[in-house]
C-alpha cells in the first residue's frame, strides 16, 4: 500500500468515526437539548433552513389537560404525595425536593437542611429526632426516583448518577464512570495526558470518551429561567385503537429542517445532509423502540403498577436488530405520556425474576416446563400487598416476607426483600409494629 493510500484510509476512518460519534450523540441527547444544538448549528451553516418546533416557540400554549403543563418539580412532588410507605422518609424527600435550585442541584448542605427541619415543630412531632444519615438516605431515594442526575450536590455527582443509571455498562460507560469517580481532578484540569496514562487508552479512545461525557446533562431544569414552569414535553404519545395502545412521535418536538440552495459551499451542504440523516435515524429508531415497548407493556398501560412484564435492553436490541448501546442511548432522557402521567421511557423496562416451576410427585419423571418469569414491578406490588394485609401486632420480618413470596413461586432473598422494602419506603417490621 502506498503512503498516499495509507493517509487516505486514515482520513476516511477519522471521518467515519466522527460521523458515528455525532450519530450516537444525537440519539442520546434529550429532545430539547437536541433542538437547541440544531439551532446553534443552523445559525452558522447557510445550507440549513431550520424552523423550530412548537415546543420551543415562546407563544406556544400547551393543552389545558396536558401532563406537560406541570413543572418537573410539581410532577415529582405529586409522585411523592401519591406514594405509600414510610411517611417520615417521604416527607424528608419532599423537603429535599423543595430545596433544589432551578437547575436541579442541591447546593444547601444537608446539615443546614437538618437544622431547618429541627426548627419546624409543625412539620411533625419527630422532626427533632431526624439525623444527617437519615437525610442522606432520603436524598439517595430522591435521586433514584427522579431523572438521572437530579438532586446532585455537584457536577461530579450529577454525571456519576447519570452514568450509574445506564443499564448496559458498555466499555465507554465503564471508563467514563471510573474517570468521574477516581480521576475527577484530572478531568477538571483537562490533564488529558495523565488521563490516558491512568486509564491506559490512546488518543482516539480519549476523544470518544470525552465525546461521550459531553452528551451528559450539566443540569436538570426544574423551572425555566424566566420563572415560568419548565415543561416536560413527552417525546412519545399514545393512542388507543381497537382496545390496544399504539405509540407515535410527538410532532411538537420535531423541527422542520431542509437544505437551502442559498449556499454552494460543499462542506455546509455535506454537514446539512449528515444532520438530516442523523435525525431520520433517531426518529425512525425511537418510534420503533417505543412501539416495541408499548406492544410489550399493554397490561401496564391498562392497569398500572404491578403489571410491568420483564423487559430489558437485550430483549429490545434483539427484537429491533440494534446494539444494546443504541437502545440505551435512545431510552436516555426520553419521555412517554401514559394514561397516568408522563414517565421516562426507561420506566417501561423491568428486570425478570424467575419463578421455579412447581412439580408434583407424578411429574418428577417428566421434563420440567420452562420456568415462568415475573417482573420486579410485580414482586414489589406483592410485597406491598403482603405488608398491607399483615397483622400490625405481629408484622412480618424480611425473612418471613421472603418465605411467603417463595410459597407463591417468587424466590428472592431476605436481602432483596429488604432492598425492595427500602425502595418502596416501607418501614422495618419493628417500626410497623403497633
């Protein structure tokens, strides 16, 4: 191979890598962030005719009954108020939620919030007994409940929370998480040579890693800068036809983008054509993903909590012939409007819990049927029901709850019961005892 051909092949590879990185970034960005980026690109590229969608127009009026009218703050508060469980922990989560700033960060130290709680005798009789550890625990629950990165106390924590929320830990995700957790100072100082050394990566891998980090959110807006409520506009809307739910894209978030004939600059036209390709790829696959998820979770859309079926990224990737990392990016920061509110698209994912097949004495000689599976959503519902039905004079311990679930064919450990009980804000058996 001649030196010219080697240089040509290297340049082609660099162009292709840049194209794929931008395509991946466009799939991962939240819709509003994508639209803002497109607007900035259009301002510098004469080949792009860009018209923002309705959702970005200042005079756009949302329908009176639309879920998107509520701010993220109002939606989160409504979810907390509707939750059942440990009322003390839920009240602490509400206090923490109300302490968040407009960009979603918690900048008030927990000790200051704790002092305020102890002074609020009207809050509850137990206000004076709250500890910093208890408040920290409530904060962790709030961070898991909201969009990934919300209620972080620093940009570092915001990025770590987002990276930890990605279900499929591809190599780039694992590297990014390690960089944020262990070498944040190097990243802040832009000490890229040291980063390459400690992570044992080359320049190309570093560029990919930095591009991956740039796609993370630096804030979770609770309100708009002009003090109007921040609108969470769903990317996916639902329609019920012939007794089944069907998904379609929210065209209020889709811009009008055309190639202008004003300029003859080839680089501008090439960039415009690439953008159109990226957008077509994003919207085609986002719709296919939403349709697959909605088709799988019809029971949940009809009946709500406890009716999610097991569904993970690998199942969706196989069904749509896409890589799991592509599915993960498409799920990231996308919202769907359901019959009971606007939820992150990832809420429709659910881990499977295997139910061992129960065999009778007569069936031992025959092959056992394939084990049935239920979702963690169903297990949590059964756990809540068991606690609701228990004798409050002798409430079930975690071990007893584990045994009761095992009798129904749901085999999970005592530690898992404790974890789910914690997520559901259900107090311990000692605290539940009358």
